């Protein structure tokens, strides 16, 4: 697939970065995230306990389709420090989202997910809030189809009414505190998942994972193959003969 990335965003992406086709992305979006995670394990390209978020991130509003499949734009945020000595980077973030969205061309825009790493006091993370209706609408306008943060979000009814933005966060917070957005494009730590700008994210109500670049071209078929194995196992478990294995184990042998 031909891409056209220029400006500051080009410096944030790996030199060998290449997105999947629209058809490939749609195939992946038709599969649940645990099945994707299962298939990733079969390639043995990373440790088993790596590349996905923990229980500190959950789905709060569902976007379109069965799963979120999108390319990450990373950024740090802090809403719990009263006076932070950093330059706000909202315009740069919006421009990066739009540039990545348009990288596939006007007829094939890419789905983008904004990954916000909470960079405030860990003791105050339950009071953090990085997104509400205004920023969510702005992100969507720039081309984002999802937001993932290990901090809080708000305006949940308004975002759910949008109907086309995946909204992942630690939980809901009523106030936005003292929000700062900065360091666009730096590697982010989202609840233990280390993500870089340009990474391919797969997520649904079960959680969030990264599809490693080494397996992106083949992960769909691997998922289909693994699902067949699981279906065979389920068939055996549901079979009337399932309990016969216990009878054999319990038979007394002199």
C-alpha cells in the first residue's frame, strides 16, 4: 500500500512502516481481540505477558464494528499536577492524527487511535481526566476512531451518542482537573502496554493489544487457523462422550 507521510509525523514513524490495506484492516476488525492475542502467541515473536493492557483499562463506549483496529498516535497527558512546566501540544497532536489518517490517500484514509499515557502522580491517577466531549469530537474530526488512556475520561453519554468513537480508559471522572497534553509521538506506557506511534492496535471489550509488525500480514489467517483448533476442542467438550475420560480414570485396576 502506498503511503504519503510528511512533516513532523514522518519523523515519528519507523523507516520501514507500512500500513495494511483497507481489506486487511476490515478482516482484522471482524475478529475479537482474544482470538487475535491467541494467534500472536503462536508466532513467538515476544514474551507471552507483553503487548497488551491490564485490568486498569476498559471499554467505556463502543465505536463501529466488532473491534477497534487502528494505528496509534501516542502522547503524554497530566491532569493532576496544578502547575506543569511543559508546552501544551494540542495543535501538534491534532495535526499528527490528521496526517496519519490521510497517509493512505483521500480514497483510503487510515483509522487512527490516540494513546494517552498518564504522566501525572501515580497516587492521583484515579482523579485524572484526559478527555471529554470537546476533545473527543476534535479527535474524531481529525480522523481518530478511538482513544485509549490509562487515565480517566468523562462526558460518557455524549461520547456514546456519537456512536463512532471507541473510548477506553481507567474509568469515569466528573472534573477535568488541570489538563496538559505534551510529548506527541514519544513511546507510551498504557497500563503496562508499551506502544509507539504507528503501532497497529486491536481492541474490544476484552481489552487492548498491539499486533507486532512481524506478523501483521499473516495474523488474520493464523487467527482463522487457531479458531478451528478451538472449535474442535469445544466440540469435544460439548460431546456426550466427554465424561467417559473420567470413567476410565476412576476404574479400579487390581
